[in-house]
C-alpha cells in the first residue's frame, strides 16, 4: 500500500505572503474517503486578500483532513493526507 502524501501549505503558499501570515480554510470541496484525480480542487483558502483553490498533487483518495473549514493556519501546516493510487 502506498504511503500517504501530505498536503503541505508550503507547497502552494502564494508569493508575497510571509511565513507569519495567517491563512483561512474557507471550504473543502472533497470529503475524506472520496476519490480524487491529480489536479482536482480539494479546498479553497484565503490568504492576505487572495482566494485560491488548492489542487490535489496526486490521484487517489482524500484520507484525512487536518484543518477543518473555518480554521486558520500558517505556511508549513499540513492540511490533509491523501492516499495515492497503487
């Protein structure tokens, strides 16, 4: 079984946002256990005055959500774990 892949906010942190800036997790589009394809929009975050969709880096299943809707986080926070196919 493949090892989980961590969805780390550092991997998509927008340029211009500092490490101490707080981001807000506005919405999860996918629920734990749901299948995802690489590039599927998983969630929507807001940082500074920007809103962006975070895409899945792998195909597989969303295994676990670590930051709930309405939660805040900083750069480097693990938002979720995905279980890759295969």
